[in-house]
């Protein structure tokens, strides 16, 4: 793992730990609101996600 990737992974893990702590203190209503917002964001990004996935699948096929 390159140092840049390692640093990125460490940063993401640290951010996730903070998020876990905040979510543990959140009310059910706050958690539900967050889940709904994430679901809406996924729906809005559906086309881009599927396009990127298709590219990844094709790249994997070519690599094999």
C-alpha cells in the first residue's frame, strides 16, 4: 500500500469512528432522517453509480 493510500485509509477510518460515536448518541428520529437522506442521495446518483459499476465490470473482464 502506498503512503498516499495508507494516509487516505487512516483518514477514512478516523472519520468513520467519529461518525459511529455521533450515531450512537443520535435519537431514532435523527437516525431515520439520516437514512432517508442517504437513500435519496443514492436514488439521485443511481445513473452515475450504475454507469461506474458497468465500467468496473468491463475493466475486470478485460483484465481477466
